[in-house]
């Protein structure tokens, strides 16, 4: 009886369950390929899902509820034997403190994806090796996502993961069949994404990322005005980066993910705040100027 009682007491002790870093959805669409067996793509989708969710990407222990939510939507555009051309939409979100709201942190459509795949092929990623272009691409974006998430919580905390992404870019340079890894191919690709994130000239962007989330959104539950002012300060940091390098790839990408959120955030701001934010954002992110101008048309906030 004592043994049974002890067992029951042990069962009642709270257990901290650790998990992998990602809570990741993966989809593979191939509507343009009517000739292949659907099993091919189902198997690919399952293998990638298991890789993303079962692999340990960092040395940190995450609780189940702390996992980073992200998605990889792979659209096959062309298939030539075992070679695939594709696009990958990558997105991630971050929870806001004391809220059920999840803020978009990363959103990018990579249109330059080429990889080889044979059905039932083992798909894995080994750090330091470029074994398969598709898994290298997914690992690259995984480290970018983790880096941005950490950076939004603590200044400089994303650096180790940005460095890992940089290593993947370096290792992929020797693959003559891989695309999207080289500087000369485009000014908006994986090479330049990680170059922008690791370049010390653009450090105000990462500081702004921390300000926007940790000092801005995370504070709004307790003090909306203080949180919103921190977001204004973050936008001014982004302006510093723009002045250093107009049309910087990573800046336009991050602002594109945040534009709708910023419009909602400042709909009830003071007239002065609205004017300042709209003036800066329409200058540094002209692609979304029409969205930002809606801030001025929203109901007048406090003076």
C-alpha cells in the first residue's frame, strides 16, 4: 500500500516537458504536375515535417508552449525527372506578452528554389555539411527564424543562429546546381538576407527589432502609450538603417511583414504620433505607402 501511495504521489508531481524548438507546419503543393504519383509529394511533405519538428536545432530546452510557430509552404513549379523547381513561402510568428495575439515576425516568398529528390530518400540536415539543397534551404530559414525570435527577446541573442545561417550559405557556394546562395545572382536572395542581418552597419535594425517587440508590443498590455512610443522609437531605428542603405533587402522584407500590424496599432494614436509615423514609413517603405496613409484617415486619437 505504501508503495502504491508513493507511486501515486510521484505521478502527481508536475513534470516540465521539453520539446523541440519549432511548431512547424509543412505543405507541398504540385498542382502543375499532373503526371506524377501523389505519393511522391506526400512522402516529401511527411519527411520534411518530421525533419523540421523532430530535429534539435539549438542547445536550449523549450517547453511545449514555448515552441516557435512557423510554416513552410512549398509550391512545385516544374519537375524534370528528379530535379524540382519550386517556390517556398516561409512565415513565423511570435506571441505577445499577456496576450493571445501573435505578431508576424518573418514572412518571405523564396522564388528561386531548385533541388533533387527521389521518393523515399532520407532527408536530413547535418550542421557543417551541404548534403541536399532543399534541407539546406529549410535549415537556413530555420536559423533565421530562430535568430529573429531570440533577437526580439534580447539584444544580440540571435547572433549564434544568424552565424549558423551564414555557414549554410558559405557551404552551399560550392554546389553548382544550387541557386539563391550567391551574391551575384540577385540583390534579394538568401546570401543578402543573412549578409544584412550580420552586417554591423545595419545593427540599428536588430536593435529596432528588439525595441519593437520587447519594449513595444510586450508592454502594451500594461501601458499602451509607453508600448506604442517604443514602437515609434523602433521605427526611427529603421529609418537610421534606411539612411545608411536605402532599399535594404532585409528592412523592406521585415516592414512588409509588419505593415498591416502598424496600421492597426496607430489607428487610435495621437495626431502627432500618426503624422510622425506615416511620414517616416512612407519614406522608408514606399511599397506599403497606401497602407500607411490609412493611419491618417482613421479615427482621430488623443492630442
